C-alpha cells in the first residue's frame, strides 16, 4: 500500500520513522537496566582485581576502605537510578531523544501511522491526524475517527456514506480494482463487527487502526492521486490538441 516511506516506531527496532524529524533513520536505544548490569559487572571485576592487589601490594587499611566506599557509593547510585530511569532512544538523523516506558514511546507524542495522503481534503486529514495522535492510548477512539474519515471520503467521491452502497457503486462505475474492493470490504466487515460485537470475536485494536490508516491512504492514492497526476500530464498538451482529442471521441 505504498507506505515504504514510513516505519512505525517500535521498541528496540534499529530503524524507524523518527517522531521528531519524520525521517526513516537509525535509532540507538539506551536501556538503563542493561547499562546498570554492565556497571555492576564491572564493579565486581574491579573488586576482584582490588582484592588481588591487596594481597600482592599490601594496600593499607585506609586505602582499602576508601576504595570499598567508592564502590559502595557507585552501587547505591545505580540502584537509585534504576527506580527513576526510563529508556532513551537517539535519532541519528536529528539527534533528538525519545523516551520510552514499558516499551511504549511517551515522548514526543508518537505518530504510529504514515502521514495522510496529500490529496485528501483538509477535513479528512484533520480526522486522520487526530486518530494518529491517539492510536497508542485509545485504539478504539482512533478506529472510530478513521471510519468517520472514510465516510467523509466516500461522500467526497460522490458516493453514499453507507459503505455497502458506496462499495457497490464504485464497483459498478469501475472506479476500484479488486485490491481496493478487498480493502473497503475489510473496513465494512470490521465496522459491522464493532457495532455487533457478539457476532465475531474481533475487537478494535491498534493493529486494526493501523490497517485503517493504510486503507484510507491507499484509496486516496488510487482514486485521488492517480487522477491528479494524469490530469497534470494531460494539461501539458496545448489546448488545440485537447480540443482535437475531444472531437475524436
């Protein structure tokens, strides 16, 4: 569905679309508990070497206590740090940091869907963008907004807001191909299940919301963008050639 330019942020994934600069870039995660484990292991190694040194070089009691106190201080700091630390991720494109808790991005507000197709009307884009900002916290709310956006899109295309009627009309007019028909059927079926949840055990969730984002963009690309691009090419013709073409039809 032509979303190669967007990779949703995912915990510990090496590459995804940065929530800051919107560029697909390398991401470096810094996970405090892993760093802590490495430091504690290093402290244990130092202790072993220090005990060896005490035996070999006969460090006096004061020097030994000083080293022990420093090691204990570092250990305590790491334990306190663990209670408050989050996971940080650095984008190698813009060097901005994102913050993750329980493997979910909490800052900045994540965009888990590709940007809306540029040819979508502004009111539909607004619903799409709002859904993209709440999908992590409220997948059901995002799905409701996306179904509303799809209804508006059908109306914008001159079709009935009822998806069943809109799909049949688009098929009759040969405005959609088999893939687009499947996409719309997916929205229709999942929507019906959302209204009548006892019929099948399929619930609105983040996965379904992401699918709806892709479907709206796919529809916009196949119907709106393709038409605009063809019109732009056709408009390169001089007016007399356009008139001749119309007369020959």
